[in-house]
C-alpha cells in the first residue's frame, strides 16, 4: 500500500483527472504574471485563514491561499486545466493575483516536496518576499487544532455567536497535535534556512483580529501603497472560548516537563533565520 506522502504527491493526486488542454492554452495566451510575490510559511491554527480573508478583502494584497495543499489540488487542477506543476503555478499566479499585480500564497514546507521543488523555485525567485507565521503559545494552538479536528468546526464568519460542540479533554491527543505542529514549524524553519530565506515573522499573538494592523504591516514590507481594508469586511473569527482556557490550564498543570521539552525543540525560538518585524 502506498504511503500517505506518495498518495499526496502532485502527480498521483492528478493522475486520473481529465483537463481541457485547449482551454488552458487559450488562457495562457492572455496570462499576465504578477509583478510582486510573497510566500507565507504557516502552521495550523496560526491565523492563516484570517490572513487570507483580510488580504483578499483589500483587493491589493493578493489572496494568499493554500494553493499547494494536497487536499485542494485536485479541484484546482480541474479548474486550471493543467497537470503540469510549472503550468499550474503560472496560471494560478495569473488568476489569483490582485489587480495591482500582487500574488500571495501560504505554504507548509513539506507541501513543496509533494508538489515539485523545481517548479516551486522556478516560480518564486529571489525577488519573492517571505513571511513566517507562528504562534508563541504552542499549547493553546494545539488545543485549538484538537478542538477543530474533533468538532469539524474550524472558524466562523457569522455575525452571531456559533455553538461549537463540547469536546472531551484528551491529554494524549493534545500531545499528538503539539508534536504535529512542532514538526511543521521546524520543517518550515529548516526549509527557510536551507534556501537562504530571511522571512519576516508574523506572530499570532501580535496580530490576531487586528486586521488594519496586519494590512499596514504587510503593505509596508511589500512596498504596496495606499492599501485600505473596507470597513464592512467579513473575516474569519477565532472559535476559542472558556473551554480552550480551562483545558490549557489543566494540560499545563499536568504536563510541565513535556512542555519544557517541546519548547526547547522549537527552532523558531532561536531567531536564526527570522527578521524581527516592528509592527506598525
């Protein structure tokens, strides 16, 4: 039986998908690639969906979605009409750039390996701006992920307060998700270091829910002028509540040694490849 990694490789995900080559060729004739690109390396429950929604609402900062997420690739391939990694990124960058030529994407480093490393590096050259999105409170992040996976409820765009099902406390599963996030975070860090990237950090605790602050920071670093966020923009809201806080308190009380061990393994804490962002 093939491993999950093998199954999630771009060529395997797209092997049985029929595409309209003529439609792709026609679109490529008029394709205009972005003039400015940025990549956000992220981990689960770090505010990535909110960032996508906020940037898209400006209509000037691209729409930095998870375009290399294996879960989303089959439908994207059907829409883009190509099974070539190089052409996938070309037509994607044409379609998803904002009107001023800005394209953004959110990536976990392992997705680049599953997609196509050469195609990725060809599309995102040395002029690309990089960001590293992370969360100081890894325990709270893992509890949020545990809750989302168990409930199937990841975020809300409703103006009303939604009811999330009550989830039982499970120490072992929370530990599992802590290790899962740690692995993605360190893999992102290693990839940036290996490729000589010096990403700007975006820290969840500094920006969560502060849409104008996020827009101001990104536009300043990217050099995009006169970016505004519409006052009536609807963006994702976090679903954390008193349950999250009480579970975190219990978990920290019972697992202090484990938490110390995990924190010692977080390479992001070393700041070895990260540019510190002075938020505006």
